[in-house]
């Protein structure tokens, strides 16, 4: 394994960088880099070997990239003295630090190595809500290259005849863009500029979020294999050091918390404002997207026992899809070390109302899709358990020994027949439906962190 990592790092500079960040993130078992991992010496030796092998352009690339990323990430650390300050004061500090950063040619966001950062939106820095940490969000101008495939349809038509540029001066094609190499079917490299936003954290272990994203991606593949109309949106997370990491921002989305602060007091009101009347095609399509994504995430929340599901961790995007974020509490723990949210998932009155009510076709569709999603993932129980079991040696807080894996496997109900499993999952849905513990947790988050909720 050492030799594979070392040799592949010499072939691919991007792989090299990813492995360095990964091994640094796993050198310690805690956020504060105080509890060493048993493999720490081995990881550090490998990192040193890889870095020492770099030379010339590869070394310059490494130094530029890691220097740039460390500068951006360090802003979170510099915000620590401001943790109790107001958001405007934190924002001023972020803007001050971002103004100092020089963007060198070729650097990239670790979560998006396929694109180069060409500039930073110097005033995009935004402090995020956290009780004791100082995460912040920033937006970058990125250029991405991609290959555009050509076919016969792309051959220029002149005077009613299809002609190819033969590479000679003049002729029928003069003045038209030639195909790369003068041949049909070969790719032409194009580039486009886009904006990417990311969250930077210091003092938070992002490895658990990485695991959650891997499993969510597994579930997405499972749903696709079975051809289910379910929508899941994995986003990119990368742990870059002990207690540090970068997390993608869900594009074109707003949290349920932000809706409440904007005085939009329930999901139906938001959908009416965003998509128009209930009878409109736009509203119906958005509601269908909501139902399909709710079914998928409901099964995920149940299987992985995802907790801390307050309204700041639930996003709605521009198409009506729901997306869950922040996976700090999985499996056997909840906020404060206890679990007083329901063991099923969050299914509140406002969510059911948006679907059309308990007796509606929309709610029946949600129940059917949730049951189908559960039945489909049972066929891959060992794959999911194996993925999670690989992370057991990290001693992440959500792992409580081998019992965690036993309980994870049991939630798939592998011993039940398909009919029994369907009936069981309907019982889980019934338990989640307007569960009073979800209301209690929302009330707790409102009094503790002023996160709005629909009563």
C-alpha cells in the first residue's frame, strides 16, 4: 500500500495532494490534535517521503497550492478571538484577512481539483452559525476546462453542403472554426468560468462528514440501479488536517432556518412564493422534487441515525429538493451525547402539509417511495456496513464499538421477508409522522440558538 501511494503520487500531482491532506487528517483522533492515531508515525513518514520526492514544477505546484489553501483556512483560526462577537464584527475580520490573500496561477480548491481559482470574491466572506467554532464561507471565481465532443452535426454547413476544414488556406471553410486536428469526432478543449462557494472549518473533525457523503453516494447509486424516482444530492467534503476541512456549499439553496429569519413561517408559503400557485406546473414539479428527495433522505436518516436535524441543517434548493447537511451526529450519539430526537426521522406537520396532507396522493407517494427506497437498499446491506466498518479504527465519536455495526445492520432488517420489511418501514414512517420529539428538539434549538421553526 505504501509503495502504491508513493508511486502513484509521482504520476499524479492531484492524487499526491489528496493523499497528503488525507494522511494529515488521520494523524490524530481528535479535533485539537492532542490524541495521536496509532498510525501517526507511518502517515508522517509517508508524507515526508512524498514531499521530499517532489522537485521542479511539481514542488512549486505543491508549495503554491498548500500555501494558498492554508492561508484561506487560517482565517477560521484567526476568527477564534471573535467567537463571541457579533456577525458584523466577524465579517469585518474575514474581509480584512481575505484582502491579504494573493491568488497565484494554477491553485485550486481541494474539493474541486478540476478547476483553477482565478480570483476570490473579497467581500463574499460570511461567518456561519456555531456555538463554539468559527467556520466561514467564501466564494471563488473558478475556471474549468472540459472536452467538447464533435460529431457530424458539428461539421460546418456551407452553401447547402457539409464540408470539413482540410487545413489549407482559403476554400469553402475559410472563416469558420476548424475541428481539432481537422477531423470529426475529436474533442476540443473549452473552458468556462463559474463561481464556487465553500465552507472552511478549523476545530471540527470533517472525517465523519466524509464518511456520510460516501454512504449517501452509495445509496444514490443503489436507487439508480433500481430505477427509483428518488433524488439525493451528495456534495463534496474533504478533511485536510486534524480538525480542519473544506465543505462544498449546496448550490442555489436556502436553509429552513434562513426562511424563518426572513419571516417565511412554513414550507408551503415558501413554495407558493418561489414557484407560484398550487395548481401551477412549476409548483407541482417542485413539490414532486420535494417528495422524491424527502423519501430518499428519510431512509438515509433512519439507516444512519442522522441526528441534530434542526432547521439550520435542512436545505431547500431552487428546484424544491430537500438536502440534509452537517453529519456530526450519526449512529449512536446525538447532540450533548444523548439522543432525544426520534429514532425514525424528521417528518413534521409543515412537511406533510406541503405534500398535500395525510390523506393526499402526495403523501401516499412519499410513503410508497420511502418503502421502495428501504427495500432496495436491503440488497446492499453488507456493502454499506463494510464502508462504515472501515472507519471504525478512527474512534470517531459516533462509533461505540462493534455494537454500532450490529445495530446498523439490524436497521436494514435483513431477516425479514420483503413483505414484512415493507410493513416494518411503514411503521417507521408512522412513528416519524409529526413525532413530538422532533417538535421538542426544534423548540430546544429555538431557545438555545434562536433557530426558527413552524409550530
